[in-house]
C-alpha cells in the first residue's frame, strides 16, 4: 500500500511539473491598458480647491477658485500655489473648445488698459473687455462675491497674453502675463467632493 501511495505521489508531482513547464512556455496573456476606457482621467472643468496640478514638473495646490459669469458665459480662475510661487490658471469653454491659460502676476508695471500696451518690449492689442459677476471659494484674495472689470490683450502672433483685472471700481488694475497651455502639459489629481 505504501508503494502505491509513493507511485501516486510521484505521478502527481510529474504531472504538476509538466503543467507548470507548459504554462511557462505558452504565450503570456496580452497586457491591457487599465485606463483604456478613460483616456482623459482628469476633467479640466471640474478643477477645484484642494486639487493638485503638476506643470513643468512642479506640483501646485489649488488654493482658491473664482467662477466668473458675463451674461451667461462662464469661466473659472484657479489660484495655484507651488514651490515657485503663485500662478493663476484660467479654464474656459469657448464655443466647444477648451482654452487654458497660465498667468503670472506682474507687480509695479504702472500699466492700465487703453490703446496698445507695451510691456517687455512687446506690443499688446486689446482683444476683449468687459465686466463679469463672480463668486469665490477658498483663498483668492477677493471678496466672496462681486463684480470684476477686465481687459484682455494679445501680441499680434498671439504668443503673448496680457490681462488686466480690477476687483473693485476704486481699486487699481492688476496686471498679469500669460501663455496658453494644453491639456497634455498639465496633470491634475482631483481632491474629490467636499466633505
């Protein structure tokens, strides 16, 4: 009886070894892209306070978000805080096209909107001007609600952008220079819904 058990045990070991060898020799299963069904895993229109945005290898925290509305046309400005300082990211849907612009505040320019504007030896021409209502959440440096006057300028080749904003009629104009950014230049980790 013992001899039969030993023979059965040897047969089981040999069969198991053959199965393992055949499994290793067969073609491995094709790997599947885990994000294939979600090619764009972050939503630019859902960026909000607490999200992490990586640009040029530097992580920024969204400290505040301003939602602007001019006669039904809405866009968002997000205050990004990172190791290289603060920037603003504008996100808007212009006739079905995503437009994002990264802005840096320029202090001490003494500039105001009106006619052509020269900054850093570049000539900017006005492309848009108006007044919008806004609401703010998180840290923005603005009131929670109100109106903002704005004027947007661009160089002739549209590679240079200039923005003026005035958050109260008695305030001075804030000046920022910007550049358009593409979705592929940013990585966003959404913080999730507010608790």
